[in-house]
């Protein structure tokens, strides 16, 4: 990531000078934003502990097989 950018929801925020790092408040806000955003799109089943395999299985079921019966990963 470029040193002048920080997370800001769906886009990045551009700062006039490079930032030294992301503070915990910025990280917490970003995590809350993405949890809410993904929850609205596909449900709130994705967490920090969700495996890559579960996400791929969901993508295969919904996008390849067009199986929309259950919004959760099986």
C-alpha cells in the first residue's frame, strides 16, 4: 500500500504526507465497515475464523452451481 493511503470504507483516504502506520482505531473501524458491508451482501457468516475453503465452497455453490437456497456455507 502507498504510504499516503489509509483505509476509509470502500475506498482509500489520501493524506498529504505519508502516515507512519495504522492505529488500532482505524483498524477497528475498517473491520466494522467490512463486516457490515459483507453482511448486507451475503450474510454475516464470514468471521476472522472463516477458512478460505469455506469461502471458496460458498463461491462455487452460488456462482458456479447457481444454488441460492441457503445463504450460509454448508
